[in-house]
């Protein structure tokens, strides 16, 4: 099942890339499409941050991940590189669990 | 230009290391992790798929989220279609490289020949580093018994944050991001894992269409 999902997702992402190069430009140059699509990653990434930080399964939880994302926010504000943001968050969670 | 491409590729290689680590920690095999980087080759979508799976969602909810995040690549394709060949086998290969970084590098050049070169140079170099980084990250965590010990469960939200931050330069995206986070958490207890993301995607699409219709 995992393989099927992975491969279908890969095919879908490739199809979207190819569609941009292949479809008549006027279809995707529609003002509604142009203004809506950039909003999708903003909303989805924010929803992913919220759900991956504040939930386990179907339960809302507040645990060390909240502190970790707080550290990540500081790292982003300091314009730290991607890997530093991720590692600082992981290290925060790991250290707090040791305490 | 090659130096710029290399700089971008090395930075994303490091970012791919974290993808490889997060993906195997989420329960994907080494081969599945590498397949994502070879075949999907669009970072945010890859992180989204393994983020949903790692949080206990079905791989199909993860796949849908990945595809929704990949929709922006279609817009990049429109901008690049005047620069790249519109026909033939080369276009099929070029499509695979239509991502944030290659688009940014290509549209930053004035002359079409330079744009084309920037696109291909960035795409090829990035592809190599992206996949090497993924393999390194996946191997590093492949043998870790409990990812929580290394705080790897806190890594995906931080990765999403680093991807989101550059898109928050104005007030509207910030408001949308905040609302999306709240809506996702409110839905979460009542629907299958991963579905809150799809609800958020539908709502933002409706919002976008209504707003630009005005």
C-alpha cells in the first residue's frame, strides 16, 4: 500500500509539472488560478506545522514539540539555514526528553 | 552561474539529508525514501507525504497533500514554457526539473539561452545533490531504533516552518497561515488523520477564487 501511494503521488507531481509546460498558457494564466495556487502551499504548510506539532493521532497534545517549534521560529527569524532550523528543533525535543 | 547552481545544490543537499532522516523515521523504507527523491523531486511535497505518514495518516492522504503542494509547479511551468522547448523528448525530461530553485534561476536571466542554461545546470546539479543527501540521511537513521530519542518527531514541523517562512512576506499570507493552522487543529479530532489538510486545501482554494473574483 505504501508503495502504491508513493508511486501515485510521484506520478501526480510529475503530471502537474508537465501540465505547466504543456497546457495552453491561457488556461493557467487565468487570474483566479494565478492568485489561488500560491495560497495553497501557505495554507498546507501551516496546517502541517500545526498538526505535526500539537497532535498525536486524534488527540491535541502539548508536549516538547511545542518548545521545539518555538526554537525553530527563533532560528527562522535569525535567518538560520534550513538544516540548522531542523536540527535545533530536533535537539531541543531530544534534550527536553532527557531532563 | 555554475557557482550559483552549486551553491543552491549544496544547500539543498543538506536539506535532503533531513528529508531522508525524517522519511525513514516516519516508517518509509530506504528504497521508498530514495524513490521519492528520484521520482517526485519536489521538496515540499516529499516532506508533506512523509509528514502525514509519520503522524499516523494514510499514505493516500499524504499523496493528496503532496499533489496539492505540487500544484505550484504547474504555474512555474507556464513561466518556463517560453524559455524551454515546447515539444519533444527533452520537454518530458525538463518537466521533471520544474521546481522552485530551477524556476528562480531561469527567470533571473535576461537572454533566453542563458535562462535555458541556468535551468538545466541548476536542475542537473540539484538532482544529484538532492538524491545523495537523501540517501545519506536515510542511511543515518535507518538503524536508529527509536527516532524520538533524537527528537526526530520534532523535525518535520521545523522543516515545514523553514519552507513556509519565505512565503510569509505580507500580511495576507500570514493571516491565511494562522487560520489554516487553527482550522486543521479544530478538525483533527473528528476526521481521519491527514484529512484536516485536505479540508484546509479546499477552504483556501474557495477563498482564493472568491477573492480574485471580486
